[in-house]
C-alpha cells in the first residue's frame, strides 16, 4: 500500500515531464493544475469548451489556488497538444503548404548581418588609418569633439590649449576635412568606392 503512492507519484511526474515535446513547468502549483484541471472543468460543466470563459477561469484559479494566467496557459496546452510544423495546411492553390512555410524570421539574415559587420570593420580601419595623417593636436580635438558620446565643449578645449574657442573650432573643421579626404582616398585605393573624376 505504501509503495503504491510512490509509484503513482513517479508515474505522474514522468507524464507531466514527458507528455509534450515542449517542456512544461514542474512547480507544485503547475502539477496540481495539470492533474486537477480536467476535474475542475468537469465540475463546472466546461469540459467541452476550447477556451474557457473568464468566469470559469477565475473560479478554477480560485479553487486550485493558482493564477488565472496559469489556468489559461495549461488549458491551451492540454487542449491543443503538440502540433508538427510539417503538418499540412490549406495553401494558396495546390494545398501543399506546411505550417513552417508561414513562419518568418524577423531578424536580418546572416548574409546581411555579415555584410554590415564587414562594412563597419572596413570603415573602422579606414578611420584609424586616416587618423594617422592628423597631428596630435588635431587628432585630440577631433576625438574630443566628434568621436565621443558626450563631446567636450569648445570652451574646455580652448582653456586646455590656451587659445580661443574660434581657433579650436577652426582646427576641428580643418582636421575633419583632412580626415574625410584621406578616408575617401583610401576607399578609392582599396576599391571600396569608385574614383570620382
């Protein structure tokens, strides 16, 4: 008699874990809901319903001391069971469409992601090489003003170099123009962009 309860508990645990291809939660509340949902639906006369009405969901949740979301989720799992993505569905025309034909990946494909990553890496290399053509002061000012998330103000740089704000602005503009010109030259050399006549 004593062993029977342990055997029954082991069988129920196995069923709960293995009845679906998709693993379900195995908390005490979910186990209780899994084994008692059918009885609770039968008691309120909702055994034939697919989706439970809100008042039935609330009653079952209250009776079994679980959340309404858990009741809805478990009812859907038990009612629907597992479905194959290769199951035939009525398609446009010849009727040979499968469920998986309707699925669409919203993410960019791997080829696009790889191309974007390569493009970013190429631009980064061009920028680093072009930065080598600037003198130290130009490189520092350009980095502080254009390449930082929070740019340093002209006032702060003018105090650091002991020149006017206008002079810092002129150095920044000249450095940026030199940088653009060098990056364009490097891109043409490497065949990344066509030469402009």
